[in-house]
C-alpha cells in the first residue's frame, strides 16, 4: 500500500512538472491597458482629455424653472392668462485642441423647454422662427408650447468663427436680466461666418457674414390674404395668397393722374444677400467698448398683375421693385466698478437704424418677426415694426427709422447676493408719407385689404396702422446664490408704450371699429374711446442651477 501511494504521488509530481514546463513555453496574452480619464488644465476648470486623443472636452449644462405673473386687460379672444411657467434644460459641449495655429475649438449648446401661460412666457417669437411648436388642444392652444433650439454649434480656428453663434453685432444683449425686457439687440442664435483680428493693445476687429433670416421684420402688407382669396374667387390670387404676402401697387395712371390698374406685390423677403456686420472692440481691465455696424438687404418678389386687375384697364406691369439696404450702427460701453463692490458692472448702449429694426432691438419686448405685436393681453392697440413699407404709388420700398438706448447696472451686496437695475427707451418712425400712400387705394373696396381710412379722415387719424410709436421700460432684480452655481431670484419689469402724436382707438373699450362708418356710429352714440399709451407690469421668479 505504501509502495502504491508513493508511486501515485511521484507520478502526479512528474506530470505537474512536465505540464508546468510546457505552459511556460506558451505565449501569454496580456490584458489591454486601461484608458483613465485625465484632467486637462490648459483651458481652465472642468476640462478632461477625451481618452485616446489630445482633445480636451468640457461637459456642462443648466436646469431652470420660472414662474411669471402678469395681469391681462381682457379675457376675450384667447386672453386672460395671469400666470406663466417655464422649465428649461441646456447641455453644453466645449471641445478644444491645441494646434500649431492656435486653439481649435468646437462648441455645441442644445436647449429644450416647456412654456405655458401668457404671451411672453410661451413666446410667439419662438414659433415664428421655428424654434418651438404650440399645443393644438382646446385648453392648450396658444398657451402651451414645447421648445427646442440648436442654440450654438460653431467652430473657431485661427481667428475664424463659423456656425451657429451669437451675432457679433450685439454687445449688452440683456446680460443682467431674467425677462430680457429692455429694448436692445440680442440675437443669441444665428448662422454666420466671421473673422476676428487681434490688433494689439486690447483692440480687435471682426468682419462677419450673417444669416438675414434672424434679423427680419416683415415688409408691411395690408392684405388679409385668406379673405382676399375667398372673396375675389380668383384661382391665381388664391395660390398667390397662400404662398406669398400680397401688397397692392398701382400699375399705372391715366392722363388725369388717376390709377387705372392694380396688381399685388409679393412682399415676402428671400435670402439673397447676407447681412454684413463690422465690429471694432476695445478690452481693458476697466471694461470694454464696442462700435458695431450692419448692412441688411430688404427685397420683395414680383408683381402678380393677373391676380387682381380690379379697376380700369391694365396699361402694363411695372418692373421689379428695387431692393433697398437697411443699416444700423451701435455703440456700447461696459465699465467695471470694483471700487463699489467686486463684480459691479455698468453697461451703456445706443443704436440707430433705417430698415433694420432687429438691429436696434425696438421689438425685443413686444415680439419680433411680425409686423405688429404687443406683449400685453387685451392691449388697446398694437405697435407696428415693419422695416419697410411698399409705396403703392411708385412701387418703392420706404425704410423705417428706429433707435434705442439702454442702461444696466449690476451690484453685489455681498458674494452671495446681487441685484440689477436697468432701463431702456426706443422709437419707431415710418417713412414720411408712408401712411398717406397706403390710404391712396382705400376707396377701391378691394376685399381683404386692411382699411387705413381716407387721408386725414377721423378714422385715418385714429387707427393704429403704421403709427409712429415709442416705448420705455424699467426693471430690477434680486438674486441670491446660497451656493456656487445656484441662483434663486425675482425680477419685475414695467413697460409703457404709446403713439408719438395724436390718439388711437381703444380696442378694448371700443372694439370692432374698422371703418369710418363704424367710427361715426360709435361717436354718435357716445361709445368711442381713445388712448395715447398702454402699460404692462410683469414679475418673474427663477430657480436655476448651472453645472
């Protein structure tokens, strides 16, 4: 038994020795190296190297809740919301690589939001530029809106910037505001290609080619296209009305100087020439200064004389309406005031333009990308913002003048508590004679045309169409940041807008007056009411976390 046990143990030992020797001769497969995420300190906090590359990436974002309160003036026709809500999500990706030509950067920002309530919360402006889509339910229509925007997507390299970015024209751009209520240019998302040259001693210069789509206010059109198509029963006009925005122009005049033919001009602007922006900027420890200039083309389509030849005989068609070039200039100053408190800053800005209302920002509070708007539910009248008016007598585009001035001051009471005070003023003035020219076809009884009234009639003098207007607003906020990157704040904004001269029909107290006959009847029975201005106040609370 002992002999058998010894034999078995010896055999096992020998086998183990042979097996070990053979295993040592076989190749060993090594484990793949682990790619650890490394901190990239070249570009500041939060960057890390993308594994396997020399590109540094920073991932950041924002979550925001807002509640707003604004009392309406009426509850009819979709009005009557007192409250508004908004929840917003933002994701940022910032990728940078060092090259022989400097830093190569790509930046992407995506935003999504849910908005409800009164107009400045659900924002018709966002619908008009396809950043949002509205609810269609009976209780949600015009009150509930889902929002998505590629807010930023640009590449920067060797002084060049190309992609979707903030307009280089802008300076202050509502930096200290929650509601963005002041009148000033603030186009945070546009498509552009730009080059910035560093000139030394704090000076830089930028030339930018920018998408005109995000700087357009419509050429004024008096036509109710649906009504015109239905009443006239003209298939050519019906197609024209659905796909284009018609404005009437006279095709010619007889020996007595009377119009003998009428056609419709297509006033929808096409993307023809880009906007060109030039900027000179100066940066120093005390602050910054900037001068901006922009050129903006305004164009229309062609005359559709077959659509409606309502009166007389047609002596022939006019040539294509010549394009006009709007322009704007802006000056801004930013002053750091650390001697008051660390972080204190004052902005001063002014802008003037002709045919370039989006560059002066006069429609920033009321609503952009529309010819008439108001931020006040049940407003007694609307402001008109058209960059140009087509003169029906000479088929020429006549430019609208606008200007705005803004001041904004940020003060830190302590490192966790800050407040801002801001105010602005702006005016809109249409070309001399623009209203009178629109009155020239008033007596033609063309279905679907907005009735501006016979020149110098009482209705002409009292209606809101193409009236020169002003607006000013003031506001203030208080924001508490108990911990880093968390803001809890409240802001109130008051705005007053009105006509620069005369009075207008109060659409609330004298609704439905759209002609001289209706005005006469209202005056006769004592129900005619007029106003010179309107005002609105909104308070908004915000909770926001950046990461």
